[in-house]
């Protein structure tokens, strides 16, 4: 099995964090999102992956080089944005599929515990019935943000509605991961195009599109709320009822750890701090006395002064927080920003990287 991973989007909804890193290298439980994916792909025997890159392409090459977990990695660079179909078509020239070899195509901004070999096995059965592609499906309550499918009892997808505005019966959505034969390329035009809007409806109309339902964990990290949710789910499954300590961490008995909590290597917690629930602290984070951190992700190298409170927020790499800073309500601080003592950033306040913030912001605002 070989894989194409779409990794080139600018991730505008995750700015300011994606001003300094691509979305797919954002940490999930202290590990870049795409590392989780490569590990799972290797378990399923994927030998080669093409990363379709565009925005911050060099960051991927620097991080992964030519191989990860035994998977050979090549890069397909685009000159301009080409939607979800154009980049896949561009990869055709770089791929040599063996006869009957399965091609996996996936949006890279997904975290899931899918068994890729089970998807491959299902796809192979579908190919014997004429399938070109088998889409991974996931059941959600609110389908309006996704592509919704109508699935027949024999596994065929007979209709595909991208981001439906009206009422649809089905709760099964396109999870952004497909297994296909090399025939998929003949359905994609070499231009900016959408697989979901142009290719899938056509395949469904020809009875050549099948579905495979995934029932485990799945989430995309397109928005801050989703990014936090995925982190907390992974933290819960990794850490459970005990704090997860990754390496050498310093704290005394006055510190309260309320799981799920993950503490990266080199974390130092001063007396009286309360960490958790749902707190993920990256490597070398230092926390002053009497701080409270919950429902938040803190990237590597952040320094907290005494008496800080961070709740429901994301703090980027190397940020400095003065004493008694309060950051709450889905606020996000870009890398290397400096927040002066006593400042409050209370609700959806987004701070650009390297910004020095001396005044409080109590409601939605971008500090640029
Ligand atoms: P937003 O700008 O916040 O919408 O994020 P995004 O740029 O990542 O777009 P979206 O969430 O729609 O992308 C879904 C997946 O497709 C992600 O893995 C993106 O990296 C990838 N993607 C989106 N646009 C492109 C593109 O033009 N080229 C490539 N190679 N990948 C893309």
C-alpha cells in the first residue's frame, strides 16, 4: 500500500499558531499530528508516502526528511493552491503502484485510530465488485460541516452531499481518508479541483464508490475547538486516571495534578499549582507558584510567572507570561509572545507571534 497525504493548506483557521508552523506539525499530546499518522500507516504496511505540500513546505522536509517509521517519504510541491483534487493528480507522476496495489489518499489534518489495513481489506473486496474508491465513513450528530453519504446495505455509496444546507437522513460523513485503485487518477482533471464535489459524485453515479465505517476515534483539527478536543481525547486515552509524565519532571507534594494531564520532559512546576483536568504541557515548560492550568494546551518552552490562570486556551511555543496573567475562553497566544504581568485575555483573544502585550483584552480581538 502507498499513500498520498494532503498537507499543503495554509490552515488559516488556526492562525496565529499556523503563522509559524504548518497545521500538520501542530502537537497532539506533545507529538506532531503527522507523526501519529505515519506510525499508524507503518503498522498497516505502507511502504511509501507522498506528502503533497505547499504552505511552509520546507518545514515538512526539515522535520521528516526522506523516511519515517520505515516509510519512504517524497514531496510533491505545488506552485499554487489546487484544492483537494489537483494535488492528488500532481502526485500521479511520482507514484509507481504495483498491480492491484492499494493507494491511500488522506487529508493530513485528521487524527484517528483507524486500522488502515482493515480499510485496505474492505477496499479489496469492493474492487472485486467494481469499486474505484472506498471512503472511510464516520458517524456524527451535526453533519452540516462535512460531506454526507447515502450508504446501501451492500456498502455502495449512492449519493454524496458536500456540506449539505438542508436536512439529510444520513449521519455518516466522509472522514477524509480513501482507499482507491490507480483508476482514480483518470477521474481527476489536472487543475484546481475538488475530489469531494467533482470526483465522488461521479463515482457514486457509476456505482464505483463504496464506504467503510470507522467506529473508533476520529477528529479533524481544522478549528481551535476541534484541536483542543482531539488533544483531550488523546490525553485521556494515553493518560487515563494517572498523570502522564514524559521524562524528567520536577514538582512537590503541594502541586495538584488532576488527570487527564500530560507533562513533557523537563517540565518544572512550582509549589501550590493546580494542573488539569485536560492540561497538556510541552517540553521544558516552567510554571510559577500557585498557577492554575486546565482545559488547555501549552507548547514547548513556555514560562509562567506566579499566580497565572490559563483555562480553555492554547499557549504557543516559547511564550513568556508575567505574574498573575489570566488567559481564558478559547484565547490563543502565538509563539514567542510576551504577556506583561497582570494582563487579562479573556475570550477568543488571538495574539500574533512575538507580540508584546501590555494591555488586557476582555472580548474577541486579534492583537497584531
Ligand atoms: P483552513 O485554511 O483553515 O481552511 O485550513 P486548510 O488550509 O488546511 O484547508 P482544509 O482544512 O480544507 O484542508 C484539509 C486538508 O487538505 C489539510 O490536510 C490541508 O493541508 C490539505 N489542503 C488544503 N488545501 C490544499 C492545497 O491546496 N494543496 C495541498 N497539497 N493540500 C491542501
